[in-house]
C-alpha cells in the first residue's frame, strides 16, 4: 500500500503550472469581458443616436457594423478561453485522479494540456483580430493619418 502523503507533494507541485495558467486565462477573460462591456455601451449609445435621428445614418450604421464584428470576435475568444480553462482544470483533476487511483493518465494529461494551449492560441488570435478591427476602424489613429512633411 502506498503512503497517503508520499507522492501528493509531487502531484501538488505538478499542479502549480496549470494553476498559474488558470490565473492567466482568468485575467484574459477579465480583459475580454471589459472590452465586450465597453463595446456594448458604445453600441447602445449609437443605437440611441440612430433612433433619435442625431448624426448621419450611414456613419452610425457603419460603426454599428464594425462593433458587431468586434463583438463576434470577442465572444468567440471568450468561448475559447473558457474551454481552455475547463481543459486546464481537467488536467489538474486528471493529475490527482491518476495518483489517487494509480492510473496511467500521462497521455491523457498531455493531450488535455496541448488542447488547452491550442484553445488559448485561438483565443489570443481572436483577441488580436478584435484589436485589429478596432484600430483600423478609428480614423484618428496613426494608421489612417497622413504623414505631414518634416519642416526644418
């Protein structure tokens, strides 16, 4: 019979990496959620302007379309981040279950971890895509400014 606390310290130390990864994913979820909230607030403002007739209708509809694309990208990024978090939690559960029941779950744990990393890459890619949409839709950014000649 195995001693109860003999290998548990090893399992706990192995679960530290996924725990830090969970923290990072939670912070990413917070950033994505904050961006989504700001987009929704802006969308509500534009819809109010559109219904009151204030502003150019074509400009408001264009900006609403851009906001819709941004919302779609962030919602998908949130979904991938959440799925990543579920897989990382599954890695921790598999670590402890494998130790407690003396199961050989190394391949499963590796698969779950790689799948979690792929989901995280997808989430960050969508986040970058949303930033790209936002930065290219603002006429006042450096991406759209004309370069003035250097006068010396």
